[in-house]
C-alpha cells in the first residue's frame, strides 16, 4: 500500500506536542516516514480497568493520524500482561486480575476506542491483537531464554523499583517478568515502531533490545506525554480513578470536561481536539469558561456526533446556570443488601472503590438537598438522587 509522504502533513502531526521523545532519534523516524516505506506500528493497552480516559483517547487519535498516512497500525490489548500487572510508577505491587475481569474490560474498551480510529476502512483498517495469542504459548524454557537477555541490575534501574528497594518495600519476582513479556510483544508482531506513554518507555526499550537480539531488527520507540494539570502535575490515571473517562454519556462527558480546572484548557486543546492550532489564540481570548465549552463540545462530538454535543452544551447551560438537576439523569437499580459502590463501579459511574472512598472523604458525594454523605457504606432505603463531584448526577432506584 502506498503511504502519504507529504512533509507538511507529517510535521503537523508532530507539532501538537504529544511526542516527548523518539528513540533512537526523531530525525531518523521522520526520514522513514518521508521515504514512503510502510511501517508496522503498535500501541499497547493493558485492560486493567473498566474505562479509558482522555489521556488514552489522545494516544489513539495519534495512531489514527499515522493510519491515515497509510501505515499498518495495531491496537494491542494486553490480555495476558494485564493478569501480571505492570509495576510502572507504582510504589506497591499491582493487583493481579483474573481472566474474566480482563475479558470484561476488553469488551468495554473496544466500544470506547471505535469512535477514535477506523477499524472499517476498506483499504487500511486498524488491526486488533491480543498478546495472549503468543505469550500463553511460551514454555518455561522460552521465558528463561528471554530473561537471559537482561540483568537484575537493568531491572533495578527502573525508578519505582529503586524507590521500593530504598524503602524496603517488596519487589515481587513476577514484576520483573512484565517488561520481558511486553518486550516480547514487539518480537511476536515484528514491528517497526512502538508508541507508548512516557511511563512505558522502559518496557518499550526492553522490546527494542529483544527485537534487535532475536531478529536483528531496530525498532523506533515513540514516547507520548501524559495529560497532566500543568499547575499541580496530577495525571489522568485509570489506576487512580482521576481524569475524564470517555465511556460517560454525552451530557456527563461535557460536564466532566467543564469541571476540570482552568490550567487543563491548554493540554486538552492540544491533545484531545483537532481544532486548528491557528485558532488557539482566539479560543483562549474567550475566557476559561467559553474556551472549555468549545473544547468540551469538540470532544463530545467526536464520540457522539454534533447533535449530541449541541444538546449536551444546552443541557449544561440550562442545568448548572440554575443549580438544578439534569432532566436525563442516569439511573441505576439497587436491591437491598447490594453494595452501592459496587453497583456504581459496574455502571461505569465510579471507577473504583478507592475512588469512591476518596470522593466520600472529600465531601464530593451529596444528596439532592446538598447533604454530604460521610459513610462509605451508605445504602439508600428509597429512590435517591446522588450528586457526584461538581457535575455528575445519578438516580438510584431502590
């Protein structure tokens, strides 16, 4: 298949600031893109959670732009590695998921990424892969052979391992296997490039090492930034339950973007919209509220279409300018004895029990009359409307 080598179009993809680093060099990678060679590139996601946030959406949007250039794009679901647990940026061992939990999360993620990248393009559709296809077939001898390409000292170079070692916090042996497994993904798919977040660079470089040693092939590592509040440094994180999750219905997605602090306007504009960069100054001049409304509308439109985006904006103005409750508030059903946070998690309303507790402790869960809920085991005895955070409402039908 012929690729697009238009220099201005390629440069435009790389000028929105998502790319932090390209190894071995950006110059070499751009030269490959301009050469007309069709490259095989992938990005991997471990489905350790039920929902993706805008930080993931940003990465998929970047992949879609590379696909539109004509390159072979693979979205890899780490259904095998998710059961191990990536220790990246973690001060403690991750909880290992069951196969059923991973399977459930993958199904949800597929629906969430479809608006962002074309799997149906007649000439060059994006592809889906699962690393259980090859990792589950490795024998113990295969794993030992792969491990022989790395030293314990190399593994301990990872910041979080060094920190745990210093603090005398346990580092489990299986956690050393994670970069080994993710690295082997590159070998199994025989890729030319891996796109990853900056928190995954170590794992991606492990793949570069294995691909070079096992197939004598060089791989580019393209590290993308993580969406963070420029003032506080707080990251959007599926593990921590922070950020704007893209499985929200239109009105709530719009409201969630509007609820973000003003310093997030710039990163959201650059990474989560494709509003032309030439319009940035004019947008910022409108003031924080109007600028966020334009960004929120653009994001909702990407997932649900223009009509839904317009309706969501109108609903937001009508509801929050009057301090009321939306007419189309989401409903969930609960029976006596069921756990409210578990029902909310299953419905994708609250990402985790840890986040539920954090919201309770922060006074962010309230009844319709603005009474704070302080008990994490709160169980409504009659139909109740909960206000979660600043912008989200849910009707609990008992």
